């Protein structure tokens, strides 16, 4: 590479960019990091930056070098970050914020919480351009600040690091104030997430933030568990499920059902593209007041456009604000013999200040009582579920098969309902399961509650399923369907390897005694018929 640079007689700036790109390439992924090659390239790029006399470029390279050691050598990493902070010009607030947050993150990981939290707080102040104590300002002021800076990814990341720093501080020093601060900043981070999703509609950007948010909710639930704060735990569990479900449904409805003219889509694309171009310009010219006003005007035009299209085409839903059910609302709907069990399985890529990919969480709701517990070793839980679902695919073949099944099934039951209080509470109750992730594959009613008597959960509890209470409530508010019930049962199959389901027809006939509607059997029970009726009926039942 060095010889090619000399042969082509490249400009000094291109030499800098090429060497830095090589260094970044060798540090693109922690698991494929080549420290020697990356450091060599960064040192060459640094030498060019010094030759240019460009303090900002020097700061960028020292930041890159700090990132190179931010997993295994925090002390060395921070030496580079401190050099970056010394060289970074005062006017580049966002760059200084990134450096300060990296220093703070490393300090927290090394156990220096006082300095680490101070640096993380300072980095937020740099992004905002002023010093802010979020715990002392009004809700209105808080919303104004979040609205102004909420679309900046670094603002979200640093705020989440601060919430995780307080959580780690609590774990190591059992400081209750840190636990309180942790939950406060986890909720504040979630507010920023809301602002972002309302203002950005690009699918890939949302997908990345969705992944980060899911990880964020798992870490927030750890703080809720320590505090036994079931109200906040319910909020984070519901937020994670309701938004994903509702946005997926909205996207399907828009793409499948709304026959809008091509010009409608084209105009929306043009508005979004022009807004994106203005935001790109603003990223390199943050002091341009006119540019900021143009961006605000363009956003207002886009919102006005959505409003006008919604009036012309009432079915058109570009986005929807989700109203979350509160834990009190959920409990108030329950009768004395009813229970809701909500699960959350942590997804954690081990990035950030705090990591935990070991635990899941279970929240029990009764009319007058709640209980929050951890589910340990979710990796083993996943393996047990795979074995359990495999065991359901074939009938028992030997006399030992039922014993092996019930032992595995009971082991899974104990993992999913990890405390005696939960297991006792669900007996003889109407139980609504709100699963998460791969738990949606588990038929809970088939779990064994007692190996000796070979008792199934179905024999002790009436089991039903819900994927999010908030999702259900939001769809109740927006759905106006005339027809009650639609049922389908193929009964017989052309494939001779598939057994005839003779009782499925009877199953639908029994349901029809309680609900009026339409039933399709045998050859009439097709995928085409199902899709045509999907958005017409309140209840859809597939007996297959």
C-alpha cells in the first residue's frame, strides 16, 4: 500500500484517509481485530496528520487507537483517548463528546465510577451544548431537549451507557441511589428512542435501533429486578413487544391493502430524500441556523403530507404512536381467578458498559399482587426447549418414552416458572401467557407439573396466549370489524403422509354454537380464502 501511494503521488490528505481506512478495516469487528496491522496503519495516518498540522485529524486517529484497545486494555485505551481529548479543538463538541464518553466507559469498567459517570455526564452536556441535570428539570424542559437531540445516535448511546454505569455501580457497591438513577436513565433513553422512531422512517435505520432497544430493555429489566420495580418492568416488557408487533402489522396493512396511486408514494419518497440530504448537510455544518430551519420546515411538510393523505385515503397509516397499557390497567381487568404471566428473554451482544446474556425475566400479574423473578441460564433453557419441541413431534415408541418426556417437560416447567410462589399462584387459575422470542414455540399446556403423577399444566390451569396486552388494546381502538368468527379446517390432505383430522370439523361446529360467522372445510379451506378474510373477522380459528 505504501509503495502504491508513492507511485501514484497522492495528495497528503488522501494518504491520511487511506492509512486510516486500512486501520479501521483491521478493527472493523472485535472478533476479527488485527491489532498489529491496525496500529501500524493508524501510526502512519497519525504521522501524516501531524505533518498536516490538523488537530482534529490527530484527535480522530488517537480515538481510533483508543478503540483498538477498549476491550482488553482499558488503561492503554484511555491513554490514547486522553491524547485525543487534548488535541480535539474546543469547538468540535460532538467529537469531544465521543472521546469523553469513551473515557468514561473505560473508567466505569475499571471500577472508577465517580470519574466514569462524571465523564459520561459531561459528554451528554457537550452534545447538548450546555450543562443539564435531567433529574431536576421539568418534564417539559426534558421533552424539549430530547426533541432537539433525540435523532443523534451518540446521544442515545451515551445516555444508555450512563444508565448501565449506574446499574454496574449498584451491583458492585449496593448503592440504592445508583439503582434509582439507573432506572431513571433507562426510561430517559427510551424517550430518546421514541423521538428517533417518530422522525426517521428508513427501514434499515429503524432495524438497527430496534436491535439496540431490545438489548436496552433487557438491561433495564435487570435494574427493575434488583429494585423489584414491577411497574417499570411491565413497561419495558410491553414496550419491547408492542412496538415491534404494531409496526409490523401497520407495514403489512400498508403494503398489502392500500391501493394508493403511484404519485402518492413518489411524493413521500421525494420529501424523505430531500430531508435526508438537508440532514446530511447539517452533519457537516451544525452551526448553520438557516439549514436547521429548513430541516424543521421539511419535517413539518412531511407530517402535513401524511395528514393530508390520511384524509384522502383513511386506510393509509404511515406510522402509529403506541399507547402502552399500564400495570394498573392490566391488573384492573383481571378477575380473582385470572393471572397474566409475561416473559422477556434477554438478547445481549456484550457491547456497551454493562452486559448480561445469562438471565431472562418473568412477571406475574394477579388482581392484587405482582411478582418479578429471574430465569437463570437462558442458553440451557433454549436447549431444553429444542429437545422438548422435538419430543412432541412423534408419539411415544417405548414404555420408557413417557418417563423421559415427563422428566424433560418437568425440568422445562421448573425453568420457566422458577419460584415456588409463581408455581403455587398459577394452580387452578385462568392463565394468560405472554411469551417472548422462541418461547412462542412452547405449548405451555403440555408442560409437566408433577413427574410422579404425570400431571400436565393443562390439568391444573386454563392456558391461553397473548403476545402483548398493549398491542391488543391499540388494535381494539383502531379496528372496526363487522363479522365475529371465521374458522378453517382442511380435515383431509392430498399428501398421504399427513393424517386426516376428523375431529377438526367437530371442533369448528362446537365453536359455531357460541359465535356467528363463516366456516370453510376441506378443499374450500385454502390459503387464498384465508388471506381474503384475514381483515374481515374479529376472531380467526385454524383447526389444523
